[in-house]
C-alpha cells in the first residue's frame, strides 16, 4: 500500500518519527546521567528534549494517521497499525505526564519515579518501533507499488515512470 501523505514522492511519517524517538531516548539518558551525578544542566536539557519530542511525536502521529486510516479493515496490517498507534499514544501520554510534573517543579531535573516512567515509555517506544518496521518491511505499508531495486527516481513524473523506460 502506497503512503497517502508524501513530500517529493516520499512518505512523510517515516521522515518525522526519527526526531521524537531520538529526543525522547536522549532525554532518558540525560536524566539517568544527571541522577547519578552528572552535570546539573542535563536535567534541564532532558526537559527540553521531552518538550520538543512531544511536539514532534504529535506531528508524526498525525502523519501516521493518514496511512492508518487508509488500511483496509480486517487485515493484519490494520491490527498491527492500531497496536503501533496505541503504543505511540501511550508513549506520548507517559512523557506528557512527566513533562507536566517537571513544568511546575522548582528544578526541571527528574527524580526516581519520573525516570522509571520514562524508562517504561522508552521500552514501549522500542516495541512500537518494531511494529512500525513490521508494517513497512513485512507488510509493505507505505511502500510504492512500483518498488524494485532499479526503480526510477520518485522525483520523475508518474507518467514517465509507468510503462516508460527506466
């Protein structure tokens, strides 16, 4: 199934997911280092990583919703897509809860309970990433129907790609 939301011939959702994933994972690493005695500024940086990661996560979710809604009901792809989306919503809600607690705190540093929530959220994120890979690599969601190892550039007009010389 070809992606419904594209820019210059490429699906938008995969372009957007890397930033929130990297920011949220890095936030947890910074919080862990801060907790064991690292530089004080790491808690603040982790807080801002979560802030930007949440914004990016919402944008990625919106782009992913276009493809999810296009999946036919009753298919394995729809079931995996719904599980992938639910896991990502859980991650966003968990990190949003951590963000809200830190927003009004005297220090933006995380304590043990908040870090535990972050670690659980990142574990769910890992599962969700695997599900996203299953959707693309195994089920072909978001893959151009004309894909092959010698396919022409996605920047070429569709009429030149279909039935035309490569």
